[in-house]
C-alpha cells in the first residue's frame, strides 16, 4: 500500500523526516495542498504566493529525480487528504508538524480520521529546532523574554540533518488526475509585478544550499557587524528559504556551527529569534490581530486598526500610502519600502526603522504595517512578521520599550554612511523630484511619547 507524505512549509527532500519515514515504510506519494479555506488559515500574500509557485516547481524536479510523484490540489485540507488516501488506497500518512492553532486543528482532525480508518499516521519535528511545548520557562509555560529562552534552548545539541532518500521508493501505481501547478493561481497576472523578485531570487532547495554555502564561506566571518549594514548585503539572505522549508533550521545550524566564532554565535541567535517568534505564536495564536500587552488596546492611533477600531481617521490614509510607496521624504524608510516592493525583501535594520516610523511617527496601527509586509515579503510568515511588528510597536511580550523611537536620519548616517543603499533604491534622491518630508520628526516623536504616557497614566 502506498504512503502519503503531506508536504506543507517544508519544500525539500533533504532533512525531511516525514519523507524518510514514508520511503522506509513503502512506496511514497507526495501531496501538497494549497489550503486557504479551512477555518482560521491565513491566506498567503502575493509575494509569498509567487515564491511558492517557484518553490513547488523546484520541488517537483527534485521529486522527479527520486521517482516520487507529486500531487497538487487547492482546497480544504481535511477533505483532500481523506479523498486522496481513499482513492489510492494509502496505508500510511506522514507529515512534519506545524504550529499555528488553525493548522493544528486541521491536522488533529485528519489524524483522528486516519486512525479510525485504519491508516498508520505519524508526524515529525522538522521546521523548528524545538517543539514549543517542550521548552518551558521556570514558572512553567511559555517564555516571554528572549534571552533566557535562547540560553535554555541553545545549550542543547540539535540532531544532525538527514540525507535525501535514495531513488526507487516512489509509488508507480495508478494515480488520480490532480491539479496542475498553474491552476493553483499563485502567479500575478495583470500587471505582472514579479520581475524584480525573479531578478533578486532563485527559489528552491538547490539555490538555498548554494546561498548557505556562500554565506558560510563568505559573509559569516563579518556577520556580527555586517548584519546591520544594508549597504553591504551583510546578512545571509536565507529567510525565504527558511520560510518555505527549502532548508531546515537543523541544516543551517550545523553548517554554521554556533560555537565556532563570535559571528557564528550571533548568527545562531538570529535563528533563535525565529524560534522565539514561533514559540510566541504557538502560545498566542492571535499574534497578528491582538496586542500581547493589552494596555495597547487603548492606544490613541491616528488610524484605526485592521478591524476598523479606534483611530481618528484624519487623512492618515495618505500617509499610509506614502509609506507603502516609499514617498515619505525620509530616505532610509523610502529606500527600504522600494527594496521591499521591488525584491520582496527588506533588510532587517531597515524593517525596524520603517516599522518604527509607521507606528511612532505616523501614529498608524502596527497591524496595517504587518498586513502590508504580509502581502509584499517573500519571507512573510505568520509568526515572525507579527511578532516583530509587536516588538517594534512595543505591544509584544518581549518588546523593545515604546519610548525607544528610531530616528530614521540618525540610522541612515550610522548604517548607510556612504549613501550607497539610498543611491541604489532612490536614484532621484537629492533632486527636486524627491518628496518633501511628510511629517516633522521631532513633533511626531513627542506626540507618540505623550500618547504613550497617557496610556500608562490611565492604567
Ligand atoms: P539573517 O540576519 O541572515 O538571519 C538569519 C535567519 O534568522 C533569517 O533568515 C531568519 O530566519 C532568522 N531571523 C533573523 N532575524 C530574525 C527576527 N528578528 N525574527 C525572526 N527571525 C529572524 N523575518 C521573517 O523570516 N519573516 C517575516 O515575516 C519577518 N517580518 C519582519 C517584520 C519586521 C517589522 C521586522 C523588524 C523584522 C521581520 N523579520 C521577519 C525578521 C528579519 O528582518 C528577517 O528575518 C531578516 O531580515 C531576513 O534576512 P536574512 O535571512 O538575511 O537574515
């Protein structure tokens, strides 16, 4: 009887425990479902959909080489998994675990059905270095602060990555007709804005491993300082590959060797932030829609939140649009937003500055920024994106204090000292074509601090 391996955000054949278990068990069939219909599942943003299309193309090539068929389907997962298992007479079902509440509910439903139907069903840890329920704070439950979380986690040794399975384990029997990749409707049609993404990225595990190897041999040595420099490409650029599971965190962890140098330790702790975001998301499924610090529910935003609550709605829409389009008159913010629009990625330092500017200088709710990033980032994930937005906004569990407000001009001088990054993304900078500053930094900073002070006083 064939075994079904249900692939989700783990689009690789190396270090894929569920795939390994399936080929050990018998003849494997891989199933991928684009599920945007099950309750509570957040539909993908546009840039992420573009990435997924190309990542699935690359995955199909890798599976073809192993002789393992890939079935694609769009729709509610529970229904599709059941029907597929029944149609091919599957004897077993394997997957790597996921951590969102809605996703886990779907998985639990399928597990219960499969057990009842007499199928062997088994899930594995593959996408995180830790299982969020296994690492608990001294008081029990979730860690709220990064440093002790990472101290506890990084003291462990993580398992070595698994090799890809050998060829000859694919199911060769009759299979029902499934969807073609194009019918998943993942690519933009008109206008096709994806040219810049294609210039900047090659999705898929092969390109991911190449990038990892280049980083380990090159940028890693300078990472500790280089990571903060948007003008130098000083970070690894691995985030979309990790987001889509083209690389596993175990592969990255072992390739980097966290104890080899100070830079390697700093890099490993960034992987730790990824873990921490998922830890928070697991414990707070409403991370993208609810302030973790509830006093922020009463923050006097200039613009309502995503659900339309609060806010003075006094023309901030114009400001939100200027921010999205990189026309605020603050070059570091604008360069970042243009980099994002063009390539689907923004440097971390610039993400922090652009986010702080939206929330604190424009007084716009962090959820509107989170949604924009969700739609435009190729690495947008349901844990890291809202967790980082809440961190910047000051409303998160382990947030940067609200009164720490980035000055985009000071940040520009410090992290792009020769203006290279600005010149790359804003060719008209310094000419009359470049927009004037849409707000006064000093006044808006004071307004944000006053609003925050008012919030504290009302507690
Ligand atoms: P590197 O510096 O090379 O880091 C290596 C890896 O560590 C990254 O690939 C990523 O997987 C992880 N990592 C690094 N920093 C963080 C962090 N702060 N939080 C979580 N993981 C981290 N990252 C995402 O992967 N998806 C998102 O949706 C996302 N949204 C963000 C939104 C905001 C407002 C901010 C400030 C940051 C966000 N980040 C997000 C975190 C970070 O900016 C990116 O992970 C990083 O820029 C990716 O580039 P890199 O791979 O070169 O990073």
